[in-house]
């Protein structure tokens, strides 16, 4: 006889053997019924034993000499007890909460007055899948291939994985795209080939087993190839513009520094091509001034004439030394000094001037310095 009342609880009885499946963290009752203690309770002995999947055996709970013993290990302490009145014939075992280590073959042995009874219960503890982790492998660009990866780190095997799309708008399909391929060796992997913009959206992976199911969600956003190029171009343009602005600012600052340096150094420069200060030549007054001077006194007239005669003789001597040149006296007027180029005088003129000095008025030979 086999009875399955729910997804998480299934009981099958094969003679004296019973199989029970329960989810971890829940409560379970392992049945054991007898009629050996109804007449004599003083000699009644009840013992529950567990043989785990590795073959090891240990005591779970016992009744002997009118006492119950249940604290045989720290792992089971406080979690095991008789479910009902074991003296009245119901020696069922209750475990709460279940742990994966409680899985195994349980033996209920009842002894009274030399009579024995055994019953066996196989307990399977189911563990729900842990929350899976959704990942993307590949490039999210048009024309590329993308792999959806989903895996739970724990849970009772086998774990079944199922991928589907989540409808975000009306009219969207919940099924995977037509070009999606499931990896049968690893059902948690789905390959999306030749991506297009229609592949964008939310994808959900569900991991499930007999104990329950968990799911995770991942978003796929397919990018247009040209948009990526535009973004890269924009970034490059911004960087180039920033470099250009920096270069312009640097050039302006350098130019200002150079101009300031030139202004500071300009007063200290000596120009070789600058003209020498010019002297203004002023000739003395006409012969009237000479006559006026002679009327002032005979002594001053004679001294002036003598000075002029000496000057003329000196100039004639220099001219004789340099026959091609004749210097002309000049006077300095004002703060500036102006120079005039010496005029060339013919040698015959200088000779004539030497021979006839008395015929030339002395006032015309003298120069006045102002």
C-alpha cells in the first residue's frame, strides 16, 4: 500500500517497512505500533535505532525499567521524543526540526516477556535548493552570443532548472527566443545566439526539486554596435578637446611671460645702430657785431684778432697735414650735442687763406659757443 498525500510528504508501507520523505526543518513522526505492553508494563522495553547512509548505527531513544533515555548525542538532544502513549501500544518517534543528518533507516524494536516485534522506517530528508545565482557570460552586443548561467550551491539532487522571460509589457512572450539552446549536460546553461535588440529584457531561472524551488532574475540589455562607437568617439573627442584647451592656455601663459621678460630687458639693451647726439652749429653775428665789439675797446679788438689769427694758423697747419679735409669749428647749443660732418675744402683755398689772413675779418673766423 502506498499513499501520497502531498508533494512534500509521501508514505509507502511494504509489510513491516515504511518509507517517509520529509523536507528539512519540518516535523516528522515515524510510526511504530505494538500490543506487547498491554498486560505487563514492568518488563516492557522499547528501542529506536538509526542506521545512516554510511552504515553506522546509533541509539535514538529508549524506554527501559520505566525510564526514557533520549540524550544520546548533542546533535539529537531536544529534538527526539515519543509521539504518543508508548505504554498503550503507540511507540511512534517524533523528530523536530528535521536535519539532513537525520536521514537513514530507523528500526523500532519492542520486547516484553520474551516476545519481540520489529518495524522499519526509511526516512529521506529533502533539502530545498539554495537560491540560485544568475550570471551572464559573453558580450551584450548585436550579433554576439550570450550564455545564461544558473546554479544552486545546495539542495537534494536532482535539481531541475528552468529559464523563462518575465513579461514587462503587454504582448511580450514569456518563452525564450527561438534561437535559445539549452545545454542538456548542464540544464542551468542556456545559449542565446546572434543577439538582436529583441533579446533585451528580464530572464528568470527557477531551480526546483521535490522539496521546493528557488529562483533568480537577471536583465539582458543588448547594445547597438554603432552606439558603442559613438560613445567611444564622444569620449575621444572630449579628451582631445581638453588637451587642446590645455595647450592653448599654456601657449597664452608662455607668450605673456616672454613679453614681460622682453619689457624688463629692453632698458638694459645697447643699440649699436642708434645715431649719436647731434650738435647745433650757431654762427656768430655779422660784421656789425664785430664793429660793435671793436668800438668797445681797442684792447679787446686786438686780442680777438690775435686769437682768430692763431686759430686760422692752427687750422691751416692741420689742413696742410691732411690736404683733403678741412675741419669746421662748432658750438654746443642746449642739452643735445649735434655733430656735423666735416666738409672737404680744396687745397688751393686753404693755401690762399694762409697767404692772406689780414684780408679776412676776424669776426668771420671766430665761432661763438652758446
